[in-house]
């Protein structure tokens, strides 16, 4: 699993044009630079390490509490989402 401490990994955002709009719930992780379409998707990609620091998980490597894969997908606009809607939103 690719674990990254938020304070040391300063990669750029998923796509440079993605900037969270106020009031939308969209999030840009300051630790890894990935862009998430909701607060819940953003929360799923972070863990707290044993040293108390935030660890960013890559959206494709996320698992549930039992270790089962629960990867996110990128929507047509480039935001990481927990699942695609049936409204024509394709990865």
C-alpha cells in the first residue's frame, strides 16, 4: 500500500484546473494534492498514523476496515468520487 505523510508529499493536484468551489463540499488535499468531489470521499482517503500525523492513501488503494478493496473512481470532470452516478457521469 502506498502511504504518504501529508506533511512531506507535496505533489500537484489531480488536474491543475480543479479548484474547489465554495459551498460545494469539494476538497483539495493539501497533503497529496488530490481533488475530491465530496467531504466523505476526502475523509476516506486519509488515516491517522501511529505518530498522530495524517497519512494520505491513494484513492485506488483504499480499503474498508476489514481490508476489502473500496477504490474510488475519477469522474468525467477529474474529481475523485466514492461511486459514479447513473446520470452519465463516466470515469
